[in-house]
């Protein structure tokens, strides 16, 4: 029985929002809309209605699919790419992808042949750029359906499109809400989009009784249905004798049985004159049960294929097994299509709805199921001869053999699919197939011969896939299994495995990397395994350099350089020179810059050596305040990275150095925009630690302190984990967290955090220690202002040890000014390479000093200049503090006479975020002043604790102290002491 097309019922609001989003895109905007709802609720129908009226707009659709035991890799991306090719042609699509076009081979090997290094990890970026280019020419709707079945690459594309959506693009994402549980990987993507407020969300509810009746009447009496019936001489929709106007009871029964799900309404409406089934599963099979026995058998065959089946593959399966479809399969196919159980596609057949496929598949008997899966595996292997190999095809073959229960073939196919997925950067598929191979290993006789590799090699590749999918803890455990199994008569291979494990340990934030490298070095002898040894020496130098052990780094890098010369490896010699140069720069030896530059020439055009030059070369200039030179080196590196088709991670690290140099020279708006755009695209890794620490610092100084505090809380574990391995991360995150503690009025906590810089075993790193010492001086000053006696001698001694560093003059001036032993004017007028925010900060602090000294005209001038210069770079924290002093002192904006008491000493600190008002005694500490201001706002102790990032008990202690010092008995009386 054909399924008529009803008008869209009960979705007027949702369709209106989608049309408004499309209008915005037509006007040059961009939008992302997430449409969620249970299976059969009408997500696709809603999008069809929008697309049908999207005149002049290119509509590209990709649908995710489940192959039975997991997502079919790249399913939605293949659909989007086919749409792009249909729109612009294959040659234009490949040309638009540029040097990275080979990444598309992972999805469409028939479109572009893979290169020796296809760069498949760039697929999300390349596909996103293609869609952005298309949207630049015409409005585009990109539909990605059924994301609950998406693989990791598809989720990455969806997130990237939402984060970087260009003008002219409407992104529509759908998923089954009832299939996305707490542990589902899609939840984190949706949560990220919600946090960033990048999407409009439409949750489709079930239809009410009146809406079901309206839909049913439309289906039974719709124009389309009646025209079809008249053409055939009968009404093919309404049951014989059924009066849609008089029969109310069947509609009520329909609403009850369908439970308001539109797809079930469609399935049931043609059977209102029969006894309707009670279970939803039986409803799905109504049309199937009305088919002939041969057509039912054919539908079962198609159901075993998965989401869809090619014509020729179905023919091969039907020729391979006895299925009961009869001598003329075309008759059964035509019957199933006419009844709209199946639909035709451009390549074969599919079920009209995935729910029906799932229900029919469940009808298969166990033996029937295994025979069909085996037949499909054989047919798909045959199809590989006719079609290009792809990750998706190999994954489906592996899945069919596994579900057929033929374990040796399942193991062999899983290993082949695992390797292809790993090469194609389909990490989640690589992990699934690799772990399935490990599971099957013990069940297959002579597994090594079947798999074509030994078990320890399989463990090695699975560990690498786990690392690529960011499951680093599991990756480390599997890597250690490989080490334990590795044959001891293969020392070079074991050394390589130890080296790989050291890399995984670094990604996992484990500190065992250096020990693993030393174990590996002990296994390879000079003169016999020089290539392996050179690589390990290079890793030893890198670990020492990153950890701030500069002398060890120089020694190890020298040994690696000599090994590289001996084996004639430009890569090793280049990287070794780079590492030695960076270690020299870190200890204050200017000769290191020449070695870093020499490393570029030594690379002889090889990207690995060049990438180290562009990353470390620009970073070393940042350390000495050469912002413009750092930008110049890094921007050249970005251009070269694109030319070489480098991985996104490599390029982002170089871009991050550009942004860090922007911060140094005062281009804060551009830097903030880059972080907002880029950080959400990075998995939890060392890259995340670098970028989120700088973003938190920038948020703080731009004046968004609450968000900076939240970022620091959220990232604290990541900073600590990777900080154990890298001096840059632990030093910077420590300083940023200390500054945030000062803003919370917790100088003791800040100084305790920073005290590591004066510890006897602390390796001196002037580039990082100088900023920490300046912040420590601020904490000491605040503690002294609160009446504590704090010895600054250890900090002065540490400062003196940094006297050789190029930025020492500016930071030593800040150190003295914070302690009150030097003028802030010396900081403001410092000609050295200080970061852009120091001058407006120094002007603000000088204005506060002048105000406290009673020099109101001088204070007004200094504070006004601080605001003007802070606004130029976007230093909102300084603007807020300076304007707060002006307002509280009655300096009438940035100038003009006024008479008001000068602020207390506490108000001159950037940690003071609340005014000290008339009527409030000076005995209140800065933190108590903050708490009192919040009491005056009417906040409870719990709310105060949340606002100030303290415990509710601590907030209660502060309130009690305030009441005692003010001599009042209630919070209301205390609040009245705060001026309005």
C-alpha cells in the first residue's frame, strides 16, 4: 500500500525557525540548527519541507549509518562530497581542495588517488574548506543526519562547521535523542556547541491527539492520494467503507497506538479498518507482513546488508545463497518498492526508514543471519575488484565476517580494516576493528598466520590508534602490553616500541617517557643500530629541553647531532641543532638563535625539521620579547605548512605562536577571536594545555575574570598533567592561577603556589621565572598590607639569578614597584621588550599611588592615561580598576575637580574588585570588602561562595567577621553601610 504524503502537521513553529535561519543565510549570515527527537518523530520530513522551498540554495545532504556493530565510517561525509562534486564537478572539487586534496581519498578514492602520505587527518579541515568555498559563491544548506551514528571524523566535521561556519551556510544537524546516552561521544559535541551558544536547538515532540487526527485526515483524504486513486479507478488510501468525517473512534485508537509518532501514524493510517497491533515493532512490520512470501524473503536479504545495498552486490548475494526470493527477484523488489517498504536509490536499494530495516533484520533466524552476512562479505570482497578500496568498504567486510561467525575470516578482515582505518585517520573505526582483532586472536588457531602479523605488532598499531583517538590512558596500557610481549631477540624493534610508548606517555601526561627512552638506548649499540639510536638521542634531548633541564638538553642534542651526521640524516641533524639552540636560548645564551636558524638550512626542505624551526624559532623570539620577528617566522611557517600538507596539529602550534606574539604586542582582539575559534577544535592534549592557559590569561586581563576563573578550574587537571612534563606549561599555568588567586583576594595561596621558583632544586628558567617573581612580589605586598611579615630575600636572590635575561630590566622594575621599593614610572617608561599591557598597568598603579598620596590632579591624569592606553589593546581589567578608582574618588570620569576621600591602600591593588565605601572601616580586608558588596546585593552565603570561588563555610566566616567589625547584628544593617 503506497504511503501518501501528508502536509507537515504540528511543526509550524519549528519550520518557522528553520525558514528564518535560511532567510538569515540568504542575507549573508550563517546559522547552525540542531534538530533532536526520537526515531520516527519527523526530523527528515521537516528538513524535506524546508529544502523543497529553498529556491536558489544548494542543498547538500549526508546521512550517517550504522553497520550493525558501529558507525559506518565517513558515511555522511561521502554524501556531502558527492553533493559537492555534483554541484561544481570533480575537477573543480579537487582543485578547490588544493595541496591537501589527497585527504579526500579516504572518503572517495574514485575521485582522487591517495598520495604516499595522504594526510587523511586533514579530512575535516579540507572538507570544511570546500563547503566554505561553495558557500562564498551561493547560499548552501548542509544537512548532516543521524549523528548518533557518526564516527569521530564526521563529528569533527560537524563541530568544525559549526565553529567556523562562513557567511552563506546553514548547517542542520539531526540525531535521535533516545539513542544518545550519557556516555555517547556525541554528547560532548552537543555540550560544546551549547556552551559556545553556536546553535539553535529544536526538540521535536510527539503529536497530540488533535494533530494525529489532522495528519490522518490529510493522509486519507489528501489531494495526492485522491489523484492517484482516480487514475487507478479507486481510492488506494482510505480503507473500503471508511468515512473520515464520521469515524472518530478509529482516530482516537490511531493516536493511542501510534503514541503521537508521525512515522507510526503513516504506517497505521492505511489499516484503520483492521485490528491494529499493540506493539510498535509490529506496527513497523505491517507493510512487510502484507507482502508476498517471496518479497518478504527479499526484504530480509536487503536488511542484512545494513543501511543500503548496491545493485550488483545484491545480485551476487542472491546468486550465492538460497533465500526463497523466487526465480524473478525483480518482481519481489518491485512489490516491496510499490508498498514502500523499500525505496530505490541511485546505487541500489534501501529501506524507507531505518526503523523498518531494524525490525525486519530482527525477523532473521540466527542461521539465516549468519549465511547472509557471509554472502555479503564474499560479495563485497568481489566488489573491491570492480571498485576502489575504501575504509568504509573494508570496515563493512570485516563487520559481515564477524557477524557471520566465521572467526578466521573475521580476524583477517579486522586487521586489514584496522590498518586501512588507521592510515585513513578514521581513529574510532581503527580502534574498534583493532580491538576486535585482539578479542578474536585467542579464538582463532594459528592467529598470527591468519592475521599476517604477530600479536605484539598488532598491539603496537592498536596503541597508536588509541592515541590518535585521544584515549591515551588505554593507549599507554596497550603499549605496555606490547613491550611485555616483544621478542627479546629483536632489540631494535623493542627499542622502537619503547620509543613509541614514550611518545604515548607524553600525550597521556605520564612522566615515564625519559625512563623509557633510557631503556631503549641501552638496547641499541652504536655502529649497529645508529638510525634508531639517533632518533632516541633526539627524544632524550627534547624531553630535557621541554622539562627545563637545559644543560642535559645541550649534551643530548649534541650527541643526537653527531649521530645524525654519522648516518647522513638531514632530519636528525636539523632537529638536534634546533633543540640545542633552544636549550641555549633558555639558559640565556644568545648564540642559540644562530643554531636555531642553522637548523632550518640543515633540514634541506624536509617538513619535520622545518616545522621544528617555525615552532621553536618563533617561540624563542617570544621569550625575549621580539614580537614582530616571532610573527614573521611563524606566518612563514603557516604558509609552508599548507604547502607541505602538514597536519592540523602542527599548523595550530605555529599559529598559536603568532597569536602569542599578538598578545605581547597588544593585538588582543585578534588573539581572543583566534582562541575562541580554534581551542574547541583541539582534543585534550598538550596543545590544549598550551592554548587554554594563554586563553585564560587573556580572558583575565581583558576583564572577563569570571570566565577566566571558570576556564582555570576546568583546565586545572590538564595543566597539571602536562605541566609535569613541560616547564613552559607548569610555569605559565602556575603564574596565571596565582594571578587569579590574587583577584579572589587570596595572596597567601598565590604566594604558596609561586614559592616553587625559590626552591633549591628549581631549574632556573628566566623567561618564565621573571613573570612569576613579579606576581610573587604583588602577593608579598598584599600580605604585608594585611599585617603579615613576609621575607622577600629568597625572591630577590632568584631575581638576581635572572639578570642576564633580555627582559630582566622591565620585570625587575615591576618587581620593585610591586614591593614599593621602586617607582611605577620606571615600568611605564621602560624601553625594553615588555608585553603591551605593562605600561597601562603601571599607569594605573601610579595613579592609585598618587591618589593615596593626595595628588588628585596627578592621579586623574595617570588614571585617564591608563584607561586610554588599556582600551587600545582591550585590557578591560585595567580599565575596570582605573575607572573604579576614578568613580570612587569622585574624579568625574577621566578628569575634572571633585572632593572625596582617597581610597585605601587595598583599593590600589588589582585584586580589589569592590569599593571601600564611606561608613566602612579600613579594618575590613580586601576580601571582606568584596563579601560586603555582595551582601549588599542580597546574595546568600552560598551565592557569595559561588561568585568568589570559595566555600560556603569560608563565606560565612567572612560575613561573621564583617558584622563584628561593623558593630552590627544583621546582614541588612551591614548592607546599609555600603553607599548607593
